């Protein structure tokens, strides 16, 4: 080689790379966009099997139904003529309509704590849809990793943007966007307030004959309930909808909750209620609660048990009022209570004074408390480093003395135990009886989900296997954490749920501080719940009396929720001792139940004379007699 020859110049740009947008090199590759076919413009010219909805699917969930198509009519811009038209025909249980889902390019990889910008151009062609809910979900749709509400929607094209902050790391997530209809259990957000106010104002102006019913959330207590009542008073809503899915004891404790209602406040529609069971104690507790409604029928304007019907092998929510299959119908004890009330209704509530009524037995105080840990449905987990005892002096007892109640538990040394059953049909529990002494103590454990769709449960304050408190972390399809009470085996919420999913493979420090009936729940050192359970005395013998003016009769209803026969002496003003009654009685055993077979008891009707009546234990009795002038 001649190192001193003049030579020829070489381009400084000689060696480089050629980038060709094939094989998902850009879309699905270098380009940060995570959605595939985001403008619905795929077509056969690109690939023979492509079309405008390639990579998109119609999302129909929780009973929602609808359709989707691509259109070029009235586009956003001539340069961007294609768009999707989403139509909802049936709104789902959660108040959401039909939607769209996109799984990106072989899944959407997301990182815990990362923020993802989302924007959409949308317009409302018709119907009541107000906003869009954008979510990052797990690939099977069971877990919500992030959510943003976009809107409100208008009749013209507008851009709506938000930020999705992901709760977990998931290499195979998906994106969904769903339309929303003010529903019947809405959170009392600024969005709800704005939309409800506009609907109420429009109806008041154009259809004053329509009574607008507001909402106070999904529970008869808690912050949503308080916010709902405050907003209803502010807007002077005539009637609000309250829902009560609670235990039989809660219903007996709350038969008088309507007595103290301010008659100038909005009136009540109890649009959904039920006591979580189809046995005798549940049915009689509902009968007593309905007596409380009837005594205050001037402010409790409407009430309806829910759910109504459940088909065998297709039960989404239990209990139901009536069960059926293709050839049979099984009314429940709860149904008989509903029918006895409905066919014996009156138009005027009469004053009633009850003396000498039996009282609920005083709960037996216990010096020591039971604790539990476990998993919610379809979840495997491991637990370690258990700690129990008075605050500041708790000890580490290990798992040697714990007893499995359900699930498959495998110890690994003294300090760790695994629950390995992955069953969608039920929860799992591991119990330690006589765990701690006294009313104040700490119960702490480290927990890690190893598989499944939900999370953990810590039980505490237990006086028996059927009576306790529970902290559910990552329950209800891993959407929330909630504090619950279990009364005689019936579980119900006592606080508003807090959105807080559980990530697979991550250790969590869970800690419950018990101080009598005050509970403080901590997750990784952060206070999640601080609640004191103040309970009312249950009304175990509930009585109402009404006048049926159309038939000239007085109707007396008595629910006896005790375990004993109660002898009642009726003193009707203006009536003599020979008063004749038509009597209907539903009496059953407290734990007698049925769903897909005939109910264990049905109402019995007879005619009796006199003022003294024996009321069977666990019974509901209706007495009708001619009204006196």
C-alpha cells in the first residue's frame, strides 16, 4: 500500500443503517405508541387479512352488550376519515356500556409506577353516554392496573386526554375504553355531580311530572353515603336510592334507623336490599327490617329486594329471591316474607307501643380472641413472620399450632407457610384459636401472592368461628381492600372499599391494630382503614300496625327473631276481647335453607279469636281484623 499517495476522498456518511418499516420495526417497535391500528385504518391494501377493526375487539362485560363498526361519515378531518362507531344496547351491572379492547402488539408491556398518556378524539352521536373510561388491564381482563375517566362527551369531535398510572408490572396487559350511564351506585365525584345536576335541571324544566331519584352510593354508611346525602340535600333531590346488603344482625340492629330521619330531607328509595342468605334467620331479619320501613312509610317511599331471579348453574350473585331451571321454580323463605308483606299492605301507619318485649341475648364476652389468615378466591399465597400480642410486646409464635379450615396449607419451617389451592369457588382460611388475650393487640404478617387473581384475608376480633372481623386485601377481582364484619357466618362491608390491588410476587407487610372495637389496618406502613364499630341494640321483636282503608281492616305484623316462643297480648283501642283475626304465619328453623328445592316452610293461614297469641320462634306473623270506627 502507498501511504503517501493522494488517494480518493471517502464520504463521512458511508457506513450507516437502512431502516425499513416492516416486521413491526416501527409500529410495535421503535415507535412509543403501544396500541395497534389506533386510527382504524388497517385494510387489505396493507395485508389481505387486515380490516379497520384489526387488533380491536368488542368488549361486552358484566351484562353490557353492543356493537362496533368502522365508518367514514362525518369524520374528524378529511385526512383522517376512518373512525369506529360504538353502540351500547345493554348497560352492564357496573353502569358501563359496551367498549373496545386492544391488545397492542402481542400484548402491552407496562411497568409499576410508570405513567402512560392516553388521548382520544370522540363525539356523541346519540344516547345517554357521558364519558369514557380508559383502562390498562391484565390480559384476561380480571385486574385493573390503571384507569382514567375521559370526557364529558359532546356532539362534535373533541380531544380528551388523561394519564394512566400503572399499579403493577405486566408484560402482557391490554387497553380498554368503555362508555359510561349515570348508574344507581355512582361514586359521588365531581363528574357525577355535574352530570346529575344537568339531567335533573333538564327534567325539571321539560318534564316536571317525573320524580328524579338520586343515589347515596352502594352502602347505607361510609363516606360515599355521607357525600351522597350532602349532595342530595344541596340539590333538593326529592328521593335518594340507598342499598343495604348486610347480615341478619345488621338488619335487626337497623330496624329503627328510619325513625330519626329528618322529614324535610330527601325521602328514601331502598332500591336494593338483602341479608346475604336464604335460611330462616335471614328471612325473619328481612321481615323485621321491612316492618321498620312500614312504620316510617311516610319517608321510606319505595323498597325492593334484590336480586330477584337466579337460574341454576348461572348464578352471578347470591342470594336470590327465586331460583329456577328450565322446568322448575323454587321460591325461597325470603320470597314468602316479601309476599306476606306485599299482600298485607295498608295506606296508613298506626301508632304502636310495645312493652315487655324480649331482648337480644348479651354477647358472651371472651378473654381470648381467634385470628385467621387466608386467601380470597382463586389465589395462592405464602405467609411469613407472623407477629401477635399487645402493642409493643408482640411475639412471633410461628405456624405450628394453626389449624386449616379450608385450602391446602404447606409449612416451610417455623416461620413460613404456603396456601397452594387455586380454586375460584371459595376462599381459604387458616385459624389460630385462643391466639391473644384481652381486647387490644397487634396482628401482623408478611404476605406474597404466588398465583391467581385476587389477594389476602386477615381475620381478627373473633369470638367464635362464625363471628369475627376481616380485612380483605385485593378482593373483589383484585380491585380493592375492604374491612368486613362476619356475623354468624354472614360477611358484609363496614367501610367503603379502597382501590388497592395486589401484585403477584411482591411481599406485603400487613398489620392490624385492635383496640376494643376500633381497628387500624396498615399496608406496608400506610394506614388504609381506621374504623370504630359502634353497634345498635337489635330489635328482635319488631311490630307494626297499618290501616287498610279500602277493606276496612287493621293489619298487625310481628317478626319474632328470638329462639323462643313469645306470648303477645294485643290491646287494640276500641276493640273487645273477642276480636277475630285472620292469621298468616311463616315459622321455620333459623338455619333451615334451600335454593334448588322447595323452601323448608311456607305460610300457614288460619282464623283465631282473642287478644293472646303465641308467636313461634324464628317466625313472621300477620294478623288482620275488621277496623273499628
